[in-house]
C-alpha cells in the first residue's frame, strides 16, 4: 500500500516490514533493532493500525529496555492523551541521557504543560553546546517542535535564527510557520513556489488552501482544494478544506456534501460534527442539526472554545423549534466555561426575544450592557439581535444613535446598517453605509452582505456593483 511518505514507500522499508511481519506471523525471533521497530510502529500508526503499532513498540522495549526511540514513541502517545505524569515517568526510563532525543522530549513535556519560559530556558542552555555544523538543524528542530504544539510565535522566532536553505522541507516548514503567525500572503507565496516544483503534492495544495482560507480568499481556497482532490479524490484534508470554503461562502448545501464525505473517511471528529450541524441548521433541517451538534458535544476534546460554539448552535436550534427550556439549559452550561459571558447574556436575550418574551429579553440585554460597562461590541450585538428578530425600524433608529456614540474611529456595524437600509428601501443611505462598510471592515461586509452579491465577489467590488445595479 502506497502511503505518500518517501521512506515508508521505499524498497528498503518494504523489506524491513516484510521481514518483521513474517517473523510475527510465524513466531520466529524478531531481529530488527529498536530504531527499526519504532519505524515500523510509526508506519502502523500512520496507516491507522494502532494495535499493531503498540505491538511493535512492546517488542522493541522487550528486546531493548530503556531504548530511546520506542520510549519517545510512548512519551508522545502519553502527551497526545494529555497524560503528562506518564510522559515524565517514561522520560526517566531513557537510559542514554545524552541522546539529543532525550533533550527534545524534555522540551516537549514542558511545552505540553504550557511551561514555555522553562522550555525556552532549557533550549537556550542546550544551544550553547551545539556544534557550528549542527546549528541550522538544531534551530529547525526547535521550530518544528514549537509549531507542532501551536506555539507559533516561538516557532517563528527560531526560524528567524536559521541560516535558511532552498530545500523543500525547509521551505514547507517556513510556509507553515508563516501561516501560524498570520503572515498569510507570505505563506501562500512559499507554497506556490513549492507547487511550481511539485504540482502533484496534495500536502502543498492543502497548505496553500489553508493560507488562502485564513486570508479570506475563499474562492481561491476552494480551487486549491479541488486541485488536491483531483490528485487524490479520497484525501480527507482536501474535503474538509473545500467544505470550510463553501461554508464561508454561504453555500451550505454543497458544504454539507463534503462534510458528510469527510465523515465517511474520518468518523467521529468533533469539529466535523459541529460544522455538519451548523450547515443543517442553516438549511433549516433542525432535527438533523441537533443530532450532529449533540454528537459534537459528546466527542468534544473538552476545550471551552469548542463547547461554547456547540452550546450556542444548540441553543439556536432548540429556539427555532420553540423548545425554550432546552435552549436556556444550553446557555446555562456555558456559565462554567472560559468564554465571554456578556456575549452569552446577549444570546440569552436574543432567544427570549425570538420566543416573544420581550420584557425578559430586555432584562437580559440590560444585564449584558451593565456587566460589559457599555462596551460597544455588546451594544452592537444587541442591535443586530433586534434586526434578526425583524425589528427593522427600531434597529435603524438605534444604529443612528450608536454611530454617534462610538465616534468616527469605530469600524464595526456599518454592514448591518447597510442591510437594514436595504430592507427599508432607503437606497441612498444603503449606498452610503455600504461604502463605509467595505472601506472600514471588509471582513464584516463579506459575512453580512455576501447574500446581496454574486457568489465569490470580493467586498471591494460591492459598492461599484450595487451603484451600477441601482442606477439601472
């Protein structure tokens, strides 16, 4: 079976794997050393055969207790399961404390505990001992570790220490690091350069799609995903990238198709269940949406950010069905999570208003305003809630007061005011606020106003298009 990994697909590894599998199946002695057996375990892990991977690692440790490479494999398994105590215990079992892998594992265990300063201090001390000819490799290894754990600023810092080279591996790492620190255009440039060399790499196409997505070039991101799918029609990452791009463009029907195709390949992924549920909610398939959102809650990795999204969407779904008690219960579940509780209070008011409980909604809105000390973003969310609940004239009046209050330097809300003027057929004012919206906050303009324009049109084109359209 081809994996797409150069080593795993090599003749050398194929012979190694064949010898190992023959020994296991016939009960003969296993002759591979600890490093080879760890490579075999990595292969099984890569291909999803986790029991075989664990079996290979146990063979390695039985033959060579205290060997570095199989213990490193088990340490990373423990860290993946957030079992830091187990990782620390396994780390101490490594016999060769001078092995660089022992040092790297010390660093990973510290980073996994969010002890970034301690990790950085350990790295700097070790750095003093690094030979000049190993300098670049060391710097790149450290950047890789930080990138793996999402500590993007540190990954970027160490990449900037490197002397650089023109190898695909270095450029790919740099592309991912730039993506991680928000330098999306630079990241796109690098992955385009890599694709010029190797246009049949699904990894490069997917990385480019991610950079384009983060830069809000959703149409281009979808195109890159389609190139990846043309190379490998069953590539799960490509499907997810395309689904996300379609979702951001509001094409929920098509996005749903790709989320469901992804689920066939990678079942029980909590993020995919959430996105599937949100698509179904937007398509007014409420019962199906609730089913997927509840599954997302069950599969959750426990992160507050993710669970808050799930509970918000579930609250919307239950409210749409008139199940107010269930919606309120979802919002109650966010009280112990790390989130903006003022936002949750606004959402509570929104759902109460949606269900005709005007006085109760007003109380919730007032609580949010008082707790947020008149924060403009909370005021804006309340006004948007009024619009969503069809109080269009009241929304228009409140927006006029809102813009007077926040002053000329506040850039949010103009897209919503433009939409409100559109509904009220105040077309001159619509054009005025549309012009402000695309200049001040094109991201908001795309999210709020895209439905008024041809699919894929960029916000900077909105004003001219609508000005010409209304003049006809």
